[in-house]
C-alpha cells in the first residue's frame, strides 16, 4: 500500500475568545478557524515489519508517542499493526506556532488510515480526534468553522469556494515558540474571561469585506502573550509602526498574521517588514485562506 502524498493544512484563528477555565482544567472557547495554504505533506506506506514508524527529517519533531500522528495511528490500528505502517512527514508548518500543524497531521492520519485499511470507522473519527487534542476535530472538518467547547464542537460556517480566492494573509513566524498550556496559565493568573462574540467578523466574512474582517479579528491571548514574551511585543510594535495595523496571534502564538485582499498587497507588506524586522530570524509566508 502506497498512496499519493496527502496535504495537512495549517489553521489560523480569525477569532479566539477564551471564556474561562472549566472544572476539568480545559477552557471554554469561542473560535472562528480557517485553513490556509501552508501545508505539511504526509506519505503512507506499508512496512515489511509490524508496527508504526514515523519518518521526518526535521530534528525538533518527535518520531514516537508524543507525535499526534502516532496517537492517531495507534487509536485506529493498535500499537503493532500487521502489516506495519510507515508515515513520512514533510514538515512546513512550524511547531509551537499556534497553526495547528500537529493536529492537522493527526486528522489526515485518521482519515487516510480509515480509508486505506477499509476500517469503516467514519462515525467514530470525531470522537477519536477529540481524544487526540482539542483542535483535531476542527482539522477533520477543515475550511471555515466556528468551534466551541474546548474546541471539539465544530460547525461549518460556509462551504469553501476555491473558484474565487479573495482572502489572503501574511504570516509572521518568529523563532520563539509559545507553549499552549503555559499561555493558558498566564490567562488564568490574570483571571481573564473574554465574552466577546464573533458576530461582526462572521458578517464581514459573509460580505467579503476584507477591511471589516481586519478590524474584527480578535484573540484573547494577544495582550497576555505580548506581555509575557517580549520578542512578540517587539514584532507587534514594529508592524504597527510600519504598516499601521496590529497583527494578531493565531492560537496562543507565536505566529502573527495580517489579512489582505491580494497576494501582491501582502508581498509588498512582507518586503517592507523585512527591512524593519531585522533582529532574530523571522520567516514570512504569504498564504491564501480556504474560504
Ligand atoms: O487539547 P490539547 O492537548 O491540544 O491541549 C493542550 C493544552 O492546552 C491542554 O493541556 C490545556 O492546558 C490547554 N487547553 C485548554 N483549553 C482548551 C484547549 C487546550 O486549557 N480548550
């Protein structure tokens, strides 16, 4: 069994409000998520020996049980499947950046193994996804969704219309990583409960009004992460000074983004930012949203 490469898309939170901490330690959220054209590539192959193997050339990616791909494969096939399975991962989505790369890889693994091995577990995939991580159920659905609960209540807002691309983003990817659990602890310490709702953003998306979308972007982590991670505060200030707009975090960071209506506009912004963001190593990506 060898399959065509499968793409796992990055996720961006256009809206993320952390409502508050729950009794189980997780936080209730209200999010609007969208996929972007930054992808990891996964290749699935049969292995001569039983078991699960992850191959990835990136040194900072775990190849064992800590990798969400591994968790997904074990949930579907058990620890020592026969025939064995080898999953090659080509990593483009930076880890620890709030772009849901690991969750997206896991969702692709669930979907692909279910299909390739004819497991017929379509009805179980959502529940398995939620056991792997809070963002994995969204990644199974993809496109533009509103996600609530701890992230596992996923509602598709509209079908993706690839025939007329209209919304793009410039991703600003600092080397600094932000740990998700730690960022939630920072919020808890300040007892932040954010009750903003994404109605305005969703209206702006439905009317394809990019300026209004830009103004309606929201993330509860913006203030607290800027305060706790000086490198991010510096980037935000430099972008605000150069472009006149505040970039927002995706997830708890460390990635930041600005939206625009064309690739050209964002390439121009990237060129300007490259001349002012000269400390540290920052990667930029211009992406299209699957919306
Ligand atoms: O669900 P996942 O394993 O991706 O979450 C990672 C960590 O992020 C959790 O251990 C928890 O500390 C935090 N989290 C949270 N509330 C959520 C999602 C994640 O507190 N809704």
